[in-house]
C-alpha cells in the first residue's frame, strides 16, 4: 500500500469512517466492513486533507465542472472544485429541475465519497447527460468494488483508496457463524438519488 | 474579520450568478412570491461560497461554538465552509423517513452540552433550519445562534435564539388566495 493509501486509511480509521464489524447491506447480503465518510467529513481540516489526497491522483482529468450526486459527497466535491477553476453542482435546485441545462461544452467530473455497485455513479452520469453535459470521468475517495481499477463503464475512474467489500449470504457469513450480532447500517438513510 | 459583505455585494453575487430569479413562484411553505433565491447557483462558485461562509464565521467571533449544523441541502456546504473558518466540526441534518422532521446521521458526533450554530442559505419561515436545530438538540446539543445568508422573513425573528443574518430583505410572500400575481394571470412556477 502506498503512502497516500495508508494515510487515507488512517484518516478513515481514526475518525471511525471505516469500521469493521458485522453489517447487513442492501438485498440482505452481509458485509464485514462499512464506510461512512460523513464521519470523516465532519472535521473540515481532515476533509480538506482527504480531498488533497484525492486531488493528487486526478492526473489528466479534463473537466470544467464537479458534480456531487449525494449529500455525503458534498464536502469532498466542494473541496476538489475549489482547488481548480471548475464550477460545482450539487443535487439541489436549480440543477434538479428537469428543465435545467448545463452551460454548453460542460465536462463533468462526478465526485462521490464511495463506489460500491456503481449505481449512484451510473445514475449521476445519466442525469448529467440528460441536462446536456458530458461526463469526463469519476472520482471517488474509496473504491469498494471487488476488482477496483481505473475504469467505470468505459470512463476513467480515479480513487484515493481501494478497499474492496466482501459480501456473504447469511448462510456463508463467517460473522454469523461466530455468533457476532448484526449492527444496523443507519436505517434512516434515505435512498441516494435514483 | 477579514472582509465584510454589504447587502449590495451579496445581492450582486446572487444576481451575477443567476441565483436571484423574478417571476411568480410557489414556495415550499405554500406562499406565493415574486422573487426567489437559488443558493445552489451561488454555491457552485467556490470563491463566492467561501466568502459567504467566512463572513458568517466572522459574525460569531464573540461566541464559543463547538460545531456548525445546516439543513440539507441548502445549509450543508454553508455549514462546512463556516465551520472551516471557525475551526470547528461541520454537521448536517436531513429529512427523516416521515418527511416531517430531520435527523443527524449516527456517524456524526454530538456530545452532551455542545454549543452549536445553525446556518441556512435563505430563511423565509425558518422551518427547515428549526428542524435541524431540533435534531441537534435531541442529540444533546445547545443552540447558541442562527445565521442565514439572506433573511427574507417579514417581521419578527423566527427563532428563539440570537439570530444574525448576513443581510435582510423584504420580499413579500402572498397568500395563494390573495396573490396579485395570480390576479394578473402570471403563470405560477413551482420551486
């Protein structure tokens, strides 16, 4: 693991944003670690440091706009945008209007805190396209896809840290076998956009 | 305070970025109005957004504050920037499953007795920022003040806490049954 990844892992670990345990994910799958970046982002100085670490890997990105599709990604998206001359959009008015159009030739970098299945990124890309912008790529702080890599659906994906999630069915779950109780994963969370 | 933003400068910031719209709008709270502020349009320019947050931080130099909270979506970035300038934590509250109140994600920290500032981009009735305040109070926090970029509330202060908006504006909100824009037949836009 490189210096950048290990610093990010420390930031996430020390703030409790990366937790190991026994959790139930969507579709009833069990997982043994969970990332919620708002635990890290509540400390502005650490959020800024995390954004710096991600910014350092954004080599060759050709964008004019940052779009953050979820509330938890707002601080990260904003911090990245302010290190550039890019504009910044959030999933709020007026951008949510069906009639909204991005300025001509807008190239968007979609910034999210975590990618797991990619549903949120896929939705954000479609959403930007429908409003006249081209998506130049994706930047995520933590890539939880099993294989990781620098690509998502034919576009470049930059990530600060690859921390793959391992999912188990309840029958195969080692934590269930050890009798560890399941911690709820913030059941209040509203669905992400889409 | 490193800078001061007059009302004219703030309004110009909203106007220049297209964040102040005129027409005939249905507000979330049910009233009609002829002017509407879309703060996300200002917030997309990080330098402008940071100026607003820095000014709000400057209004509270005399008060000890442990964290800043803002209601989603309008208050999230503003809370983050304000907190950054104050050197304290930034939290946000979002609508709960019932849609009538707000909650704070369990991951964010509120310790018993911590003193907080609540911020919002535009305050009309103050309902949304009050929900964020209630959520933080329920978690053990003590509200020591409220700030808004633009206060468009008419008349009395809508909060039982010290209230320091960056600027106040009289913008009339009409009862839907007695709206001159409706009477003139101006098409109503839902926002």
